[in-house]
């Protein structure tokens, strides 16, 4: 209840912002007492209230929220207030007043993820969290690491550097899009395992096509063989509902400036208690912190405002509800994807549209068109932002709306894609 009061109080000073209506967020917070039909994927009255929580540039259509998403106005406002307060007297206001409040953030994220707060480190992004996992394990020359060739590029680069420096053997696995089944993915990855395999690193949901991977099955396979399984959850947390126990994982890294809508430069790293001593931090920590999750936060001077505003973003996310959010995201995805699929055979959707193995991310391949050229045309001619995906085995355009995206914006994207097929982009 105290979190709710603090959240509502934080909205009170923003009435002068023309797009923002505090009563909209009050309605969201009261949904627990509303009928189940309220806030459904097609409830435009409800989602219009959510849209008004954001100050976005509506002269452009932003369909690249998978990279980084804008925060709701009240989340940004909280961060800015703390930045101003810090700047008045940083050594006192930032270090002594604001920084200790990270413990509240830790507790909130741990509750949401379903772990002990002493297993939750606050990082600046998924890359930092994942590089702690990748670089922190003791490995030796000849040890094998199994990855997929659809893992995030920065993580593959990190493994490549370790291989070049230490003589590790990195074994990338390929898989088809859309995958025919979850068991197919398990089989593809586990077939690469040998007696020398020490680590499997896998994405929870691929950043390229948005397929949700069979994490629990891979974790159980690895644990039975003494293989560490590292989970890159950059696009997963606050995108669709899950908990630590549902995954069973020992390591998990994510960004919070994507689907949680927290300020830019926020993320978390989960490390199970009995794995902390063996996982080194990126920046040195004393031996006394060997089994302290905070050793992964020893990064030197940094703003407290960014990570403290995570708490406000988390309240907003939980007020909407994880099931309600992913339902809306899938509805937006299906609105453009099924239309393109139906109206022209040159569109091939590489994201599974049926079943629970995808969320709001969609990848469309356009026969006969270069994705870079098409994305450039969408941006320069129509002010639509999307993401070109060019992979050795496939290509396409990645589309990632978020909860502030309107139906009109999604329809505008589909209209322009059909226009591109009909009249070309030259």
C-alpha cells in the first residue's frame, strides 16, 4: 500500500503536462477490483489511458521499442527530480540519501522475479549483466561453450574474445525460423554438447525473431551434466509473465529499459546464492564480498537516480499486470502480421503467431526486398521506425510496439508495407 501511495503522490505534480492524466494511472491501479473484461487486448478505452502516461513524439511511429523504450512520464520525472537533488550536494544527497534506496529496488525486483533479494544485483543493462556471467566463470583452454547463432551479437563477441584470449572453443548452433517445436530447439542445442562442454548460453527470447526458448528444459539438461546454463533475458523480463522457479535457472541477466519501461541504463543480474562465490565480478571486489550479490555492483561512481526510478516503473508494470500486458502486445503484433500474411504472399512471418512461444516482437521477411532499403524508406518517407535484421540464414524487419503504441500506428505501418509491395520503394 505504501508503494501505491508513493506512486500516486509522484503523479500529483504533473498536471501541467498536457498529454498526461493522473486519473488514468489511478484507474490502472484500481484494476484489481474491476471486471476481468476491463483492460483486455481490445479495450481501447483502457489502453488510451496507458498511452496518455507517455510523452512521445507522435509525429513518428516508433516500432523499435525492443532496442530501448521511452519511460512513462512519471518515471522520467522521478529520475529527473533525483538528479536535480543529487546535483545540489552529490556527496551527501546522492551517496548518503539516495544510494541506500537501491535496497528497496532490489527487494521489489526480487519479489517480482521470485528470488531472494540477496540474489538480485542492479546493473546498467543486460550486456553488463550477461558479461558478468560470461567473463566471470573460471574456464580453461579447450573447454567448450555451446551458444546459438541467434544469440545477441554483443554476447557472441564476448565469447569470441574469451576464445581468442584463452583458447576456449565456442560452438554456435543453428535453428530454423519459425522453429517447428520446442523439442526441436532442445535437440538442436543439446546435440552440440560433448564431454568437454562447460557452458550453454541461450537467450530467453531471441532479439531477432522473438521466439521464446525452452529454458527450463535446457537448464535441467545442463544441471544433470554439471554444465552451467547462462540465460540472456534482455527482452523477456516484464514482456511476458514468468518467475525464477518456472525457469529453474541459476543465472539470468536482463535490461529494464525495454519492457519494464524503466529509465535508460537499468538492468538486473540474478545469481543463485550457491553460485555467487564462483562467479567473479567485472570490477574488483574484496574477498569479504565473495558471497555478497553487491559485488557485481562495484562499478565506481554512478547516478542513483536511474536505478531508484526502477521502483516507479515496477509499480506501473504491476498495475497493468504481466498477463494483460503480453495480451495487448500479442494483439498489436497479430494486427499487422496477420494482415500482411493474409494480403500478400511476399510477406513471410518468421515469428510464431499461434501458441505461447512469442510475445510482442515480430519478424517479417519480404521477398525481393532488402531490409535495410525498406527500413530506410519507411523512416525517410513515412517517419516509421523499425529494425532491419540481416542474418546469414535469414533477413527481415523486426517490429516491436509497446503498450503506448496505438492501433492507428500499427495500421500505418501495415499500410506502408503493402504500398511498398504494390508500387515499390524506388
